[in-house]
């Protein structure tokens, strides 16, 4: 495993474990499976484990696994304050104390203000006394490093970055997002200030792996690199020395092993012109087919009306990246045949989802277009018949 240092000179593994996508069994996290995967990563040298207050069951699962295996003191926990839910100074303590309890620990190594999209959110926290609160927590040792995760434009990222003496930050970044959100400009600005950067969405919610257009998959397979699509995306990131750690939501031993192998081999500035041309080619093919820039992060959820927004957009995009039949088939499996209806037509246009979307997608309008494409009249009739047959009591 390769490591890059944090602001204080402590080593962080360049591969971090994203704990949002633990495998679930019957609605609950499969703790035994997650433990095997975490310990495989730990044995390979991964020392950074990222979770958040709003990742269902994640903090509790991570805390239990680290306790079971006796490795809490040997790894770094990163978790987040749900700043969008904070309305008082008392709420800050309430959320933080609950997170300590869930994680079965008395300190957090890397604590983030979650999902900042605008400098106004940080200003609101400051009015509630967050800077004094951080100072007290750091003095007591309950927080060792303070940072923020970001999903807005570059301008606001730079304002937040420059407004406080941060220890680190976390941004969405991959070879599709060079010029969106914080982007390459934000990455370089943070590095110039000596602030480590943690990368989320390195695979764009699967867009750079399983959801690649078939032409793009073939382009990578025929490139002669011998890399999988995931390896290409990770190597592109780790080629940049400004990148400190890349999070991966690993939920299989095979995925853990592949990512750890890659993280033990890479060195910065080793990408060739041919490999840069490869990512440029894949990007061009993706942009040619993608209908909605959804990463599947699910910040738009839950929808008050029960619409499964990420699933609908995933199927919609798949119609254009892999074929109409494939997209509509997945839609039937993952959306249409759920017991509780999750159709786009249930949307009443409240706009709650759009307020939380990191990609600033016009969700309400795109849902209409997606539903029209995924459920033409004949398909609606078929789905109704299938629901009557397969979901009968």
C-alpha cells in the first residue's frame, strides 16, 4: 500500500474504504460479510475508513467491526456532521455524541462538515458557534482533524476553503468531473495551501465501470494496458500528487483485492500520453450517450412521494449507453416490480430533491423525460400485468 501524508505528516493510505455501500441482507447490513472485506483491506494496509451520520447503519456497523477485530486504534475513522440538519448549537453536540456512541469510540480522526454546497452553509454554522466548538473538541482530543465535504461550484469551494484553517477537505473528482464541482482547480488550490484532498465518487457512481457504454468498455479492453475500467479511473487519480486518498465503496473481496493491488503499484506522474488519450476517448464516448448526469449518490432521497430517483435515472442512462432493451429490463427488475410503487409519475413537483442534488440536475423535468422513455404505453400495460401477477397477495 502506498501512503501520502496529511497536514500534520501522518500517513494516510491512498486507498480509503467508503462505508456507504456495505452489502445489505433483508434491509440490514451484512455485518459478517462487511467484516471480512474490511479486514482484507486492513491487512493490505488501508487505514482510512469513511462513513457519515446519514449513511443508514454504516456508523454502527463500522464501530462494531472495529471493536470486534480490536483495530480501532490502528485505523482512522472519518465521519460527518449533517450540517443541513443543524438548527442550534445544541444540535451540533447531539449529533456528534450520537456518532461517538454509534462508532463505539471517544474520538474521531477526521471529522467533516457534510455536503457543503455554498459558503452560506458555512456562515450559518459559524453563527451557531462552530469554530469555538471545533477548537474545544480539538483541544480535548475528541476531534483530531477537521474538514468539509463539498458538492457545489468551484467559486464557492474556494470561498469555503479560504475561510478557515482546515486540516483536509473532500471533493467529488474523476476524469469526467475535471471541470465540474470543485474540479481540478479546487484540487490544486487545496494542495497549494497544504490541505490534503480526499476523493469521493472516483467511479462516478458506476458510470466509469459497469455503466460505461459498450464502445468505451471495448476501448479500454483493446488499449493494451491490461487494466479494468475501475483500475483506469483509480490510476488516473493517483497519478496526481495533489490527491491524498481515494475512497472506494468496496463491497466484495474481489473489489478490495483489485483496488489494494493497484494502490500498491501506482506512482504519481507515471501516466503516459497514450493513457491520457484513453481517458479522453472514454470521456467523449460517455458524454455522447449520457442523458442525465446522475452519480447515484442518493442525496435526493428519500422522496416524500416514494419516487426512486437514482434507480430511474440509472435505467434511463442505461437505455442510451447499453441499449433500450437493457435499460427497460433493468427498470422492470429494480423499479417496476417493487411492492411499493416508486414510479416517476408519483412526483408532485415539490422540488425537495433538487435542493440536495450535488449535480444540480433539474430532477423534476428529467423524471418526466425518463418515465416517457422507460414506460411507453405498451410497456405500461406489460408492467401492470406483471405487477398483478407477481405481486399478488
